[in-house]
C-alpha cells in the first residue's frame, strides 16, 4: 500500500491546518482517461496566500475539493510524475508541470493537447482554463531541468507579471507617467517591475522598512520607498500587491485626481479588499484577450522570450531554501501566512 496525504486548511482561519492520511492500493482503479499523479516539487509564496484569501471569490477552493465542512486545499504550482495511467500518451514516468494541491497525489481526467493535457474532471470544467492545463516537460520549450526550482517559484507569478504589464502597456498606462507598486519585494511585484523597465514610465516600489535594502538591490525600480514615505504627485497607476487599506487610503489622499487607476493583484494582508476604488486584475482575462490577439503560438513565443530574459537574472536575486514533506510544507505555509518569509529567499518543497 502507498500512503497518500493531503494538507487541509480551515477556510475561515488559514492558520489552522491538518494533515489527512489514507492508503492507496498499489494498482488504483482508474477510469478511462484518468491519470494518477504524484507531486514531486512545488513552490510556496505569498501568491498561494491569495488563493486562500479570495478562494470563494474566484473559485480557488473548487479545484481540489477535500476534507470536511469548512476545510479546503490550497493550490500550488509545481511538478508531478505520472505513476499510473489509462492514457497511452501519458505513460508512467511522464513529468508534468501545472496546478497541484497541497497533497502527495492527484487523479486527473486527461484530455490531450499539443503541449500536454487539460484536466477535464467534472468539477473543473467551469473553472478558468489556465489553471486546468498541464505541460509535459518533454513538449515544453521553456523547460530546463536545471531550472526547476526557478520554474515552480516564478513561472506562475511571472505569467501574472507578464500579463499585468502587458495590460498596462496595451492601455497606454491609463495616461499615467508613474507606476506605484506596493509589496515591491514580492516576486510577482518585482517581476512586473522587470517587465515595465524601458516602457517609458517611472516605476516606484513601496515596501516595509526592513525590505527597502533588498528591494533596492534588485535594480528594478527607479525609486524604492518605505510605506510611510510620500510619493510624488503626478499622474500615476497604483498596483496593489499588499491589500493594505491604509496604504490605499494614503495614496488616494496624496494623489487625488492624479491617481488614474487603482488595480488590486495580490493580497499579502489576509483580507479580501472590497474597496470600490480598486479594480481586481484577473490574469486569465488578459490571457484570453492576448490569445485572441496573437494566437496561442504567438502568445507562447512572446512569453517564452520574456521568461528566458527573466530567468537569466532571477537566479541572482533570491536564494532557494529546500524543504520536504507535509510537516515542513506546513511550516513554510505558516511563515508565509504570517509575513515572516525573507524576501531574499524562496521556498521549494519536495514530496
């Protein structure tokens, strides 16, 4: 027998966790088109906290239903290996990249694509397609075995950065000359800053005093300020990665009509913002738009070029810390949830 485990959280109190264990038969009974994946390597960042904070708003709890009433499974991005399969094109040993649960195993209903497959399980059909797609590493031109740690940490975040920066460029920055980014030391934030360099706007990062030095060391922002500093009054767009009501109110008060757009992306503070002054950026919407504009191949080409440029630099910015197993996964989750994670390091967990 093979032991299977799942980490579940209390949907109303993300600090409460439990590890559920059960047994898998050596040869699980899979239906036609089903594949059993074993999770291998995942990253855990503040982005995963967002999945929990707005899990009901966007439907993140629906991807991996498990546990009892009031419990949920936080999604992660990473690599998994096929251990059993009823699909000839996905034999045991196939390595895939995609959206995974905080769990050792996952059964998917594979519908083959040119790059891998989508999970066509009934409960995922109505969910955003970008989260249902899995890439087979041998068919992924961006895959590099030596860079798996960077991929599980940055690729899903950088896709958001890529699409967010693209949306701003596509809208001529809403008439702004400056882009102000909160939680500037976070990976999605500085990925966005990297994409905005050379685009004709000034990029200002806001961060906590303890993270100012690290954020400056990235060399991605034109200016890095602590949260209590005053930004220049000029036409600006605010990209909110922190979810802090105090920071938002201070910026609106300071900039007034010069604040051309207020966009919420991530929530490192554990509260879903309902502030009507801000609009929520949902990356799949821009992904659909650009797929229509450029075609799937054109989008893949543009993203691949941007990704290679990013990874050429990213390895020097943040040190990777390795962890293993459900207990260390929970330890990392609690640290990230509490805002105690060091921005100069990043956490990878092997299962």
